[in-house]
C-alpha cells in the first residue's frame, strides 16, 4: 500500500536537497515504481506546463526542443502533479507541487548515457475567462 503522506517528505527533499538526484530517487523508490500509485490521482491537462518544459529542455539540451509531449496526473489533496514527457523523443519525468510552485524535471541525456535534471519554480495562473466587450 502506498503511503501518500510520504509526498510531504518528497516535497521537503525537493525544497532542501542540493543534489537533485535525491528527490528523484525518492519519488521513484516510493511512488513511481509502484503500480498502485500510478493508478492513483486524476489525469489533468498539462498544457500549462508546456512552456516550462520547453524552457527546461532548452537549458538541459542546449537547444530549443522541437517536440514536447506531456501526460500529467494530479493528486489534488497533496497539490502534487507528476507525469511522463517526451522531449524530442527523449523520455523525461516531471514532478511538481502546486502549493509551493516547485518541481523537478529529469531527462535522459542526449547520449543516452545518463540523466540530466533541473529544479524549477513557477507560478501557475489559471486561464482567465474572456472579458465581455461593452
């Protein structure tokens, strides 16, 4: 059984770790490698993350990615999103906590010999309804 309260430990590691591998390894070991966790949460439209993933891809690959695909799931009670990405065909994982506006992206390196990571902060702004013109 997956203990979702461990997401709070993951959040703490995300905030405090100097080594980005630490929160990524914690997520993989306690959550991502557990099929029951992968069935939890609700699918969400990850389009709001696309510009962030493009910029992270640009920084990590040293070039602007031409293709980004996202599949995101949210566990709303913990303000937590996680997902799989393809950045120019390279697999990546993304975790993000809405309440602290912080996440981390891990991406298979260009030479497929390792993983590169980037921690990021952002502010999520929900789409605004169109204003009526008078």
